[in-house]
C-alpha cells in the first residue's frame, strides 16, 4: 500500500489544474503516492487534459458538480493509503513541501491533520489557519483579510507574522490539508452538507472533538492562486458560502444562528432553504 493519496477536485479550472499537476510532476514528492483528480462535471476539456497529458494521474468523473466535500469523499472511499492530502487545483507545490508536511505529521502522533504556510502569486501570506471559529474569530479574520486585500501593509504584516511559527491551531484550510486516513474515517470523512466553503473548518472541528490536534507548519509552503474555481461561477460561489455559513452555525454555534440569519436577511443574502427552515427568525 502506498503512503499518500493526493486528491485534487476540479471544476472548470483546466489551466490551473495543468499547472498544479506539472508542479507535482516536476518536483515529485519522495513519499510513495498516487494522484487522483475528481472532476466535477467540467465543460472546459479538463477531463481530456488529464487523459491525454497526465496518463499517470487517476481520474474520477463525478458526472456533475458534486461540491468540494462530496467529491473529496468519492476519492477517499475509492483509495487506500495511510495519509490523504486534499489539494486545490489552483495551487503550485514547490519541491519538498509535501515531504516536509508528511515528516512533521509523522513526528507528531497526537496530530490528526496538518497544513502548510500558503502564499499567493505575489508571495504574500494567506490567513490559512485559525482558532476555533465563531462570531468574533470570523469578524477578526474577515477584517484582516479585507484590509490585506486592499493592500494595507499593517494587516499584511500581521498575517505574515502569524504564519511564521509552527503551532497548534483549530483548523487549516482545505486548499492543502494533510490528514491521517484513520482519523478522517473515524469522523465520517467530510460533511457532505457543505457544497463549498466551511467544510474544512467543520472537518477539523470534528477531528478536534475526538481529542486529536491540528497543526500549522510554515516550513512547508505552497502557492495558492485563490478562488479560481469560484471565479468561474461567482454567484453560485457566493450563495454556497452563505449556505455553508448557516450550516456551520447551526451545527457548531446554534445560539448565534438567529443572529446570523437576521444579519443575512437584512443584507438580502439569507439562503432560500435557510429562510424556509423551521425555526427561522
């Protein structure tokens, strides 16, 4: 049995997918591994690309857009390995990054999952990890990301400082998340109620609830060209984020759910299904 399965979910990101696979090919991880691409009903010839240009990559055709959690679960259930790496198609993996993640996770048996330092195409650090998610943590991270996106130096320097030291965290982003299969299976894999967004925080929360740790390890670094799949259908992505946010609060912060729904309703962004649910405010 191989040590690692790398799972890449793709939806209409053909050029990004090609670049990601190229990075994995040109600087192959030393750990024994297989690469699986789960295609979520792409219409941009992504499937043809994998079949013709990357014959060594295993392809799973979902047939339609199943969302991030369900597509990853398809590949997890179809594979066997000690370790699983969830990797976005809009990433580039430098030499040694995956091996460093694997080595650090193996050196910490108390940890179920680990994530690397993530930078954008301009080498600016992303806030790709965090403390237990709740209203105040959400607000702090939203403010930091918004100011950083606007080029505010103070916010970007704060994010850079936060992402320089290894630490125990509550969650790491699913853009690059390495997890032990035994832990993933113990929590029932990713919650498929999430179509897009929040499934990584929920997954890490489930791992943490079993007493297992989540690590952030900046000595491994990958490049993330953020939001490329979402950019192909921005309205769908925005709606999916709100739906996932409601599901997450319903599951983890039920006392705050009425306030979230009121806030979203005032903005005109409350998902229809959430508005129709029994007990809405």
